[in-house]
C-alpha cells in the first residue's frame, strides 16, 4: 500500500548508465551497406554505436544502470517503491520491468514498462513525478533502455546507421524541499504515426473454418527520416520554450540542454532556435548513436559523473520520436 505523506517536491539524486562493450564504427558499417563514415558523420554526428550480443539482455543493462543510480543516491534496492522501464524493445511483450525488479532485489517495488519510443524517458520522469508529488511513493527508479540493434534492418542504410544499444537510469525521490521538477510538457500526434514504426505484421491463419486469426511477428524499424527531422526541429523548441515559461525562466537560465541524442544536426538546430550556446548542449551521439529511450539518461549520467553537471544546475531536456510523441521537462539536478 502506498503511504500518504504530505511530501510535495521531486528531486533527482542518482543516475547510472550501461552499454554493450561491442562497438561498431562507421567504417565497419560501410562493409554492411552502401555508406561511408563521411556520410554518417556529416549527416548525423554519429561515429560509432554499441551493439549487444546473444549473452546480453535489456534487463541486464537496465539493472546495471539502476544499481549505479541507487548507489549514487545512497538508496537501498529494498527502499524503491516503483520501477518505470521506458522501452520499445522489451524482451517480453508482457513487460521486462519485473525482471529488473527481481535482479535488483527491489522486493517492495511495483514495476512496469512504459512504451513511448524516444520520448519514453521524459514520459517516465513525468509519470514518476505524479506519484512522488501526491505523497504516494518516496523512491522511484526511471530507466530508459533499448536494444534497437535487434530491430533495425541491417540491409537498410537509411536506418541501420542511426541506432545503438544502451540503458540509463535516474533515481527520483520525494522531498519536503522545493520541487526540482520546474515544468513539463508531454505530447502526442498520432496522425503522423506512419512516419516511424516497429510494427506488427499479421499473417492470417484459419483456426477453424470461418475463423481467421492474425498471427505473425514484428517488422524491422521503418522511418521517414525527413518527416521525423522536420517534426523534431519544429515541435521540440516549442515544447522547451513552453516549459521555460512555465518555470518562470528564460533560456539564459538553462545551464544544460540534454536532448534525445538522435542527430547532432537536430540538437544544433534546436539549440540555435532557443538561443542556447553550443557549450551548454550535452551530446554524446558520436559515441552511441540513437539509443532511443536510453539516450537522455546516458548523456545525463556522463555529464554528472564527469563533473560538468553540478548539484543545483538547471537542465532542459526533450525526448521525441515514434508516436509521433514528444516531451520536454526542466529540472534541477541533485
Ligand atoms: N549512407 C549513404 N547515403 C545514405 C544513407 C547512408 N547511411 N542513408 C541515406 N542515404 C542517401 C539517401 O538514399 C539519399 O540519396 P538520394 O538523394 O540519392 O535519394 C541521400 O542520402 C539523402 O538522404 P536524406 O534522407 O535527404 O538525408 P538527410 O540529410 O535527411 O538525413 C537522416 C537523413 C539522418 C535520417 C535525417 O533525416 C534524420 O536524422 N532524421 C530524423 C531521424 C530521427 O531523429 N529519429 C528519431 C526518432 S527515433 C525513435 O523514436 C525510435
């Protein structure tokens, strides 16, 4: 049963990340499809991506990231109330979050998956905040994890060069101090759903005469890159602008911009539209490619552990992608 404290604030006190050891450089991909390091790097900023092997699992990377977040926060797994796993590449369509709960030993935590593609981490943070602000829960792990190397068509140069595997996590805690989530905006536009899909492909099976079922499997990722690009550079600055106003701030007050790491050109265009200088933009897309729901917490974790992001810094973040969906949030670290 949730307790009913009158805690109203949210704080972000731990982070962690994990990725497969195996790295595939752009030059190596040029042996798989008709592409080049020059094309990939100049169009996307990506130089390499991490890809998982048959001994590795989504739950394993997610658990590792979560353990790091708990250690940084000084919170025991047994004290976690909820685990939200943002993923679009669950190993079990019934949900992968419970495997993480078991591996962590987070015995009292309720655990569930949240599917919102590359917006998943921001949606997860906003969801967690509602449970913390209401006083229902004290400690929530929000994990973004995806192994999209399993779901790209390695014969399609339009998509296979973009994605990589990884996991990132944050520990959010209820606090009686000032709320550190300063504003959020989460949005969907299903009319553009066909721009980016990892869709079920039905095969018909006549179970008994006259009764036809649809069985089948999921297709590889399909994407209209130009449309998604246009969508991102239009919607993301607007959403961030909105949360900056919600928080009674201006873009000058933003210490760090951490966008979903899809494409360096998207990050540059969004930062420019918001008048946020390049040195405030956290980017590691060169090393990971697009890790979907994992990209924001992996970038956050690197910036916190390298000492760039300090306690009290104001961070603007935005995830965007399939759905189409997008979300933005402003929070203070620590
Ligand atoms: N290597 C070489 N050439 C390529 C490659 C490649 N890997 N991929 C495409 N090309 C070719 C195309 O075939 C095209 O050739 P053509 O002119 O002869 O037809 C040419 O390069 C130009 O292609 P464009 O699509 O115009 O390239 P663009 O500059 O738009 O970049 C990209 C493509 C990188 C996909 C870009 O559109 C993009 O980043 N889109 C957004 C994707 C995204 O952000 N997704 C995020 C959400 S992910 C999620 O939610 C799971």
